[in-house]
C-alpha cells in the first residue's frame, strides 16, 4: 500500500472522513508483528466482552480492554516504532482498529505480508 501521499490528520481534523483516516491508520500499521499484536489484542477485548456478559460483571471487560491496548502499544513501540494513533485520535482510532480487525478476518488485510493486502 502506498502511504506516501496520505497526510497525517492534524489535531483539528476531528471531522476527517473515516475512509481517509482509515488509510492513514493502515499506514501506521505496516509492520507484521504490530498487526499480529493488534489482532491478538482485539480478540482479547472481545473475549473480555463475552466474559463480562456471561458473568454479568464489568471486570472481565476492563481486563480485556487493558490487555488489548497493551498488545497494540507493544506492537507500536517495539515493532512499528511509532506512537499509537489513539493518543491523538482516540475515537477514530478505535473505530479504525475494529475495521482493521474485520478486514483481517475477511482476508482483505494480511497478517503475514502487507504487500498482500487487497484493495477492494
């Protein structure tokens, strides 16, 4: 994916169209290990949500959220070598992370080689 022409949104771009932000977001997730850690983190978040519903307790959800963000941040700091977009754009990043997770599950994005990403 060519991310050279995608400008990083500025702090004032709270209304940037989600498609454009998602392209920026994908540009921040080109390292395979970072992507894999995001997938693990999102899965842990979903497991926490399921457990929270099953047990009727908020505690598993909180643990899932913490585990999910921990995985993602390790991916960014140690593998991608950038700051997570969630620090500046928390809501757009949260939305984009779930879109990225769905794209992994649907096979649009690769967890082994970003060059294999499908542009539909």
